[in-house]
C-alpha cells in the first residue's frame, strides 16, 4: 500500500501563513506607543509642539474617524444593495 506524502505532512506544513488583521493592528499600535514613549524620554524638553495631544482631542479624533468609516461603509453597502 502506497502512502501519499500529503497525508504524512504535519499540519504546520500544510497551513498557509496567515496574518490576523486584528493582531497586525494591535502590533502596529504597540510599536507606535513604544516609539512615542522613547521619543518622550529622549526629547523631553523639545516636545512642546505635541501639547495639543490631549485625551479630549484623541477622543474627538477617534469619534470623527469612526463616523467617517461608518458613513463610507454604509454608502458602499447601500450602493451594493441597489445594484443587486
């Protein structure tokens, strides 16, 4: 009886490399935070131009970007729904 090689391979060899989108976003965010912390430690007295970064401004930016993305996705959905 002959054995087919594809059945003898391990599951790691058979799976394609897949990068999780959420993991990619989290890694990018963590790298950005680490970069900002290092920048703050190195250039302590020269960061006066980042004074506009406050929790309120960050929350406002997140809400505005969320609304813009929602409106774009809603528009795409409605256009696809009308085409079908």
